[in-house]
C-alpha cells in the first residue's frame, strides 16, 4: 500500500472538514432560491472561487498533464483558449449578462420562457442525462486514479467510486448550492496552493532548459507551434473556442454560478477574473507533463543560451511592455480638473516642510534608501552567492532566484490590502523585521533547499515593504506635489541601486571573497531602515 497512516490521516481530516463545512450550509437554505442558486447572493470573491473550483479536479490535472507530456508547449493553446474565452465573456458580458438579467435558476427554465414547457422538460431530461453520463466518466477516472495512488487493489474501485458519490450527494442534497459554494471555496484554496507548489517543485527539480530541450528534441517545431502539431491545427482551435463559449455560458454546472451571482455586473467580474485562473489551471499542469518528459526522457545540460539568456528575456519583456503601453494606455487629452490655485514648486515645498518642523519625510527617505541599499545588493550578487558559496550550478541558480520575484508578485496585492486594513507603517515594519531575520538566516544557508527556504519568505516580506513604500512617502508629506514626491522616491531608490551593490562588493573583497557577508550587509541596512521607519509619523 502506497499510503501511510499520515497520508490517510490527511485525507480523512480534509474530508471531515469539507463535509462539516458543507453540512453547515443547511441552515442557510430557506427556500428554492437558496437551494438552487444560493439566494443569488454570490459576490465576486466567492463567485470566482466556486467557478474556478468547479473546473479544477483530478481529471483536469491528469488530462492537461498528459497533453503537456504528449504535445509539449503547444498544449498551452488549450489553456489560453479556456482562459481567453472566459476573459472575453467577462469583458463583454456576452450571453451571461442577459441570462442573469432574466432571473432564471436553471438552463431548461430559459427554454420554457422562450418557447414552451414541453421543450423545458425535454431540455431538462437531456441536461440530466448528460450530467449523469459526465459524472460516470469522472467517477471512473477519479476512482481509478485514487485507487492506484493509494496503493489499493483495483478490486476496490467500485467502493472508491461509491464513497466519492455518497460524500458529494450528502452535502449537496442537504445544503444545495450553499453547501457547494462553501466546499468549493475550501477546495479552491487547497488546490491553488497545491498547484503552485507542485509547479515550482517540478520546474525547480527538472530545470527550464532541460524541459525546453526535451520538447525540441522529441517533437521539434510541433512541440511549440499548435498550428504545426498534428493534434491541433486551425480546425481544432476554432472548435475549442466554440466549445468553451457554449460550456461557459450554457453548461448547467457553469450556468448555476452565473445565476447565483448578485447581479449581472457581478457575473461579468466573476468570469473576467476566473479567466486568469483558468490560464494557470491549464498551463501549470501542462508544465508537469513537460517536466515528466524531460525527467524520464532526459535533457541537454544548461549552456545552449548561456549568459545571453537574461538579456534576451529582459529585452523581450520590455519590448512587450512598450507595445502594451503604446496600444492600450491612453492619457486624457485635456485636464480632468482645473487647479484652484498654482501648485508650489520644489523650493517652496521644501521651505514649507522645514517650517513645519516635521522630519518624517526625511526619515522616510532614509528608510527607503536603507532598505534598497540592502536589497539591491542582494539581488545583484545572489547568483554569485549560489555559485561561490553554495556550489549551485548557474542553470539551477537561475531557477532558484526566480522564486524571490515569484513570491513578491503573489503577495503584492495582499500587501496593499493588509496596509489598507492595518496601516502602512506597521505592515512595512513587519516586512523590514522579517527581511532582517531572513537575511541573518541566509548567512547560514548551506544548500539549495535551504536557499529556497530563504527566497520565498524574503520575497513575501519584500512585498510588504516595497508595495507600500511610495504610498507611505505620500502620507508623510501630503503638502508636496505628487511629482516631487515621486521624484524623491526614485532618486533615493535608484541612488541605492547604484551604491548598494558597489558597497557590498567592497565588503566581499575586504572579507576574502566571502559572499555570505552580503546577507549580513543586507541585514544591517534593513535594521537601519527599521530604525528610520520607527521615527516616521504617517498622517
């Protein structure tokens, strides 16, 4: 048997929590509307969670991972279509806006309003039959997968299928759509965390270059271009676009989420943001399959692109950003408002600050200068730390370093929300304190796994600091013009970007090329930033 007692304990605990939460939804079911469409009270966050969760499961992961293994990066077209169609529906409201406006609770109900009751009955029979057949396929595949993973004999397949079905029926029949939404939310959180962690582990373990080379060697151009891949082509792509348009708008499981939202505009928001989740939901499992291809099929070593790769990638991203800015960002041709009085210039604003006797803006600039002095040095020398102090190969170090900005990106929006809720100064101090501790830990890192334990939390703490630093500077000097404050911020941050790595390099030279001292250097400046931040008075 593959499952140990710990594995079974995790599974049973998760099922127990999910079932308890689902059954708790019974008390909110007071009528047919509550049972079928959750009282039409779904707001964007819950709507996104339940719509995303209903399209994420064992079959989804297995199917997309198999596509990645068989068709390489060309398989991404499936995720792009699924996510792109949903984003399109969210932007335009095509069909979903009108369907929500009708106030119906099921797809067959629409046919009665539009045509006749007899057509509604016929449609209901077809929808139910299709759902039963679909559930049968899902139960069979998921039951087989879970039986094999758990290490049980295939004789237990029918029992596994029965248990899955009974668990779903219990909370669905008793709590209706309310229970479904609650359990979907739990599943969405757990599946999202698991998907991200597995993707990071797969790419880190195998390596991006071996994955690319394995696809290029085994599939050639067809592994990258869906129009050249015999499994896809223009006809397949057109079919998938039409299929997802119909599934997202008329399939009962998806339509129930549309009917359960608070209003038509909420439906559009739910579909728009869920579309981005669908992009990841499709492409991340495909990366697992590509990683499996490279891992089991072998791959070339790092070196095809060498040191030119960062410059090629960076220039490509900048070019893409330039195109997006030129085509989609439009500034108003005229001022949106007229200033009541002439704004003060730099000299007048500086005199006003000095007369006010409040040094908060200067302490804030000192904090910004200090934490950027520490962090920019770390960013610049992190690859050398891995190579010289840890002996990590350059290709693997490049993948490891990506964990830091990845953690920063994932925590950027939550950092702003936390600052809005608890205040910018406490959140920044939390980030600075956390970074100081992580930098001290970094000095004792001895291996790549330990370095991962540094990079991910460091990226999270850096998001708390960096995201809120410019707004905090605005808060310290509201009498200054926005342009002046922004200029001061970038003067401090860019000055530190020039001085930080240079000073850290001097420290390394003076300590006998000991690159570990970069961590101590960063910790000192982070601590200094914390001292400056405690003197700041945010208005």
